[in-house]
């Protein structure tokens, strides 16, 4: 087991190792005993987690912050932190857990300030009523499922009857009733993952923090397990912060996605909005597969009218598309237009009654479910993905004149940087 990735209670029952760091907590065991029992979730109106202006620098005296002025709230929902490697997802999660002290900012859990560098408040992790699930679920290999889940309660001196009761309930919740006497090695990866989840849920935490919990599983099992995990989180109805850099997982798991880059929040929205209405160049290029082309706003409907968010943009020289426009753009403004690779039409002959634009197909790459075509329109190169029943894919070679049709629904306009 890798002790650096899990929260573990140790022999003297008053020392806790969290992510490799040893905390000595006098009287912790006795205090936790009472606290861990009284954790009924409050149904109050405030968000369960509130992160305000969180900043964390690992290297002092540098401008680069791992987390830079990050603010978001989590209600009774799954919020996913999503972004490229090194963008600050884990650091944000560790700050919420109390495993990291930020340089500034405030964190509240269930209406109580747990971190405020300005006010000098820092509640230790074991008193934050959080459940943690990490990539490496690090079950104790010599303990049966029941004992792995019960361990934390035992060292907290919870009564045997209550332990049996809570372990039984939580194993039932994660669909592992009947597996109590198995050792971790006798379980599939997905089942081990559920034991790890049960182990953090047995404390009945107010919030659950999950950092890439499925990335140890192979692709097929991972696909199944994430659907199971989503169902579980919905059933339990616990406020959760989920960290992933896997796009599909982010879309599937989340009620809301917080897209991060270089320590900052780029956009926080429902999955549909993140995909179809990116608010800036980073989100437009990072989420999904698309082409970003330069455009100019030709006109916009009068703002305030029912269709006031719609207008016309010109791309690729003289191709006009009617589409949604962000409020900041007006006629004459330069902009960037995101064209989804899999949402445009590519024809071998120009169809009647549809305004297409001529293009050259430079090359074609077979990708299994889809085929990518590299096309050149004027001096712009774009990728267009087509499915296997597209006529174009049946022809022997790429090359020659083709015709592109771009619908307004397939584009999103963002301001130029
Ligand atoms: N203990 C540390 N000491 C110094 N720098 C750190 C430490 N932990 C993280 N960092 C740096 O902070 C930045 C954010 O790291 P973080 O682990 O939060 O990224 P992440 O978004 O979780 O990435 P990944 O998807 O790769 O897990 C990175 O530049 C990383 O190198
Ligand atoms: Mg990480």
C-alpha cells in the first residue's frame, strides 16, 4: 500500500497520516468518536462548499500560482474540476480537504469557515467532515472488505454494534453486500474502487472529494464503473467535488463543470453549456474537437430583442453564418469562431438549396468510428470528421474539390484574445 495517497489512522490512535504527512492530534480519537456519529447532512440554504478567492503558491516569490484566485460553490451536486495536467485541480481539492494551506482565500464547508488565512482559521482535515477518494485506493491487502471499511471507525472507538450497522449499510449502498469476507485481491478493480468509496462514506461525511478515482482502471471497466459511480453519487445525494482530466468522464459525472487552466477558472457551467457555448478561446479549443477560425461580426440583432443574442459572422473569406453571439461583440468586431469537426457537412457535389463553400481535401485518416479529413478552405486548414456511411469515405483517395456546409448550430463565437 502506498501510504502517501490515503488517509490512515495509526497504532497509537492519536496520530494520523494524511498524504504522507504525520499529524499528532492529542485527544483526537475521543473527539472524533462523537463527531463522526453526528454528521446528519444539513438541508440549509447555503452551499455545502464555498471556495472564495483561493490562491496557493508552492514557490514563494514567483508569479506562478498553482491555484490563482479561484472561487466556486458546490450545492447538493457533483461539480467537476476539469483541465489539463498541472492546472491546479488536485491542489484545489487538497486545499478543500485541509491537506494544503493556501496563501490566501477562504473555504467554507456547510456554512462554517474551515480555512481563512486572513482570519487565521485552519480546521484540520480530520475535523472537516469530508470523504476522500484518490486514484490509488490503497486498500489494506491483509484485511477483508468488512475490516477495510470498518477500520477507521474501530480506531475511533465506535461501538461494535454501530460499526456493524454502518458498514452493512454502506456496503449495501455501493452494491457490495455479500462481499464482506473477500480480500481486496479477490475483487475486480471496479469493486475495489467501490470499497474505497465505502470506506470514505462510512464516516457519513458532508462532502466527498474524488481525485481521478477511476484512472487506475482499464478503459472498458472504467466506462462501466463511472456509470455505476454516477448512479451511486446520485443515490447518496452527497455534495461532491470530482477531479478528472478525462473529458468524457467530466461530461458524464457532472452537474456542473469548472474548467481550469494555469491555476485559474476559465468557465463554470453545466456540461451542455461548456460544450456548446464556450466563453473563451481556451475552453473552445480544449473541450471537444474543433477548428478555431478567425471571423468578423457582420451584424447582430438588436440587443434586448428575443433573438438579441443572435447575429451573423463572416468566416473563411465570405461565408456567412447565423449564430449566437456573446454580449460583448458588436458589428465590425473581430472574433474567433469554433467550428465543431464532427458537426459540419462535407459533400462531393454541391447540393441544391444549401450554401456551401468550396474546399480541397488534402488527406484522410481512418480513426475507427470516424474518419478525419484535413481540408483546406482558402488559406485555412480544418479537420472535418465524417462517419463511415459518408459517401466520401467510400472513394479510393482523398483530393480534389469538395464542398463544406457549416450550420449556425455547429459554431460558437468567442472574443479574440
Ligand atoms: N508539492 C508541490 N510542490 C511544488 N509544486 C507543486 C506541488 N504540488 C503541485 N505543484 C505544482 O502545482 C501545479 C498544479 O498541480 P496540481 O497537482 O494541482 O495539478 P493537476 O491539475 O491536479 O494536474 P494532473 O492532472 O496532472 O493531476 C503544477 O504546476 C505542479 O507542478
Ligand atoms: Mg491531479
